[in-house]
């Protein structure tokens, strides 16, 4: 008699969960996804939670993809990506952020920035290595570190410092086991940025402690006032840094899953080996579209950034007007107001806002230490929707104050 896996598990007294690797079993589902499952199917809800542009990929970019299909571009490319795209990325990074990479061996095209981060961690992390992560931060870093056997070490940042990474807090968490620092500026969820002067003491500690840096710069183009400063552009930091970015945010190409990593040839080669044995290469149609975005889509990008800036001013002032303290977010497309004055936890406030005011935002505690007492509000949505969301939030807060 053939015994299937479920029957075998029942006979041995095991559940299928017992077969999973412990480090995977212990990972918690996304706090964002868990929360927004509550909002699914309700058309009356205004969503300030989705971390993606509300713009559609510009037509000429989509058209380039369609034309590539019509011409039969459906095969594999070089594992590292097409030479034309890598050359365009190199030129773009140099002219935009003053970092120079050789497209032949210092740039790897990936399936989104997320794959680039995963490849970098898998190439570098050994069991027990400590990986320093400024928080609040993008929710994926710690789980990916743990899957690879590393130990995430949170370095807290604070609203009083505009959520900048401060050298004294960073230094206090460095130990002999420290190997990597993951940076994410402009920041998701806080909108915080780092200037050249802010980076200098961090770079000094990186060099003194012989650390490698993974710098996630996916929001680099989305800054308002101060221009983005790439960590790799600092003196002596290029060879120590794996710069990760992509086309999702600034070019409104989230679903295309087009990213890239840049760094020292030996680091990129190590990542390439993993990449070629897992996904082979990024989709050729997406690479054609990304190339079009870099060659002819910079005006589209600038138009979207101007729109985000208008919305940024609207939501920050609106949040302050309804009684929520909110530091000035200078990058990305998120506001991170404090809800501590309400006396509720982040989860309680966000759940009540969703159920009673029909506004979905993300409780700050899902982003790590320092996030409790805050709420992430994406302003990558229309002005009319933002205005209505602020009105509803104001009514909800007034009701809370009335008891």
C-alpha cells in the first residue's frame, strides 16, 4: 500500500510543520500582510499602507516591452543582465549619484532589489555572524538574515534625530561578531535621510571595525530638498559597499521586478554564482523596459517626484493639524506620525482606524524597535484620497478624545 506524506506524518505522530527547518518555522508572517488581510474586500477603505507608486508605468516603457515581444525577445540573457542595461545603470549612477562602476564586472541585474539583498546576504553571512540593522526599517531584512543563519542586531533611531543613524548608537551595538551593516536611506518607513556629514562618522566606524555594508538605495531618487548621498560615494567606502537599487519606486515599475546590485568585482561574482543557479537571469522583457526607463524616462521620474512632494506637504501638515506629531520626512513616500498622544498602541490605533474610520495604515511596531507608538502612512496615492483620509483620521482622533 502506498502511504502518502500526510498518512506517514499521522503514523509517526509528526505534523508536516515538524519537517520544516527550525529557522524557517520560527519566522513570523509579514506584519503588514497580516494587518491588511483585515482590509481585504472592503471597497470603502482608503489605503495609506501600500508601499508602491499609484502611477502606472509610463506608456513608452510598456511599449518597449511589447515591441520586444513582437520582435521575439523571449530568450535568456547573460546571467548578469544585458550589457546595454548594465552600461545604462553605470552611466545613471555616475551622473546622478557620483558613484562609478564598471558594467562588465561590478553590476548585476536582479529580480527586484529584494533578490539583490538576499544574494548579498547569502554570499556573505555565516552562522552566528551579527548583522547590524538600523530600525525602524523595511520588514524583510531580519527574516532574510535569520534564514541565512545570521543574527540581526537592531540599532535604534529616533524621531528627535529625524530617524538618522547616529554614530554613538551604532558603535554601542558593534561586537567582535559584527560583520555587516544594512543601510536603508531614504528610509522605509520613516522617510528619514542621511546627508554627507551624517555619513562621515558612520563610514569611520565601518572602516575601523572592518565591516561590509549593504546599502539599499531603492528610494534614492525620492528626496525633497537635500539630494541623496550614496554611502558608496564616501571616501574608501565603495569597495566595502554593495549598493542595491532598482526600478520599482522611482520609475513606477514594482510589478516588473527589476533591480540591481553594484560592488567590488569579487563580491558581485559571488552573488552572480548564486543568482545563476537560482533564477538564471532577470526576464529579458523587463530588462528591455528598464533600459527604456533609463534612456527616455527621466522626465517621467521627475514628474512623479514633484507629485510626491506636493502630497508630502499635504499629509504632513494635515497630520499635524489633526493633532499628531510628525517629523519632516525628507525622502521616500511615507509619513511616520506619532500616535502616542492617543494612549493607544500602534496596533490598537491602526485597527481602530481601519474598522471605525475606514482608513488603512501600517502600525509602526511591525518595523522593529522604535516603531511602537508610530503609524506608517504612504502618500503614494491621490490628493483627493489623502484629503479624505486625513478628514476621517481627524474624526477618529476627535472621537478618541471624547472618550
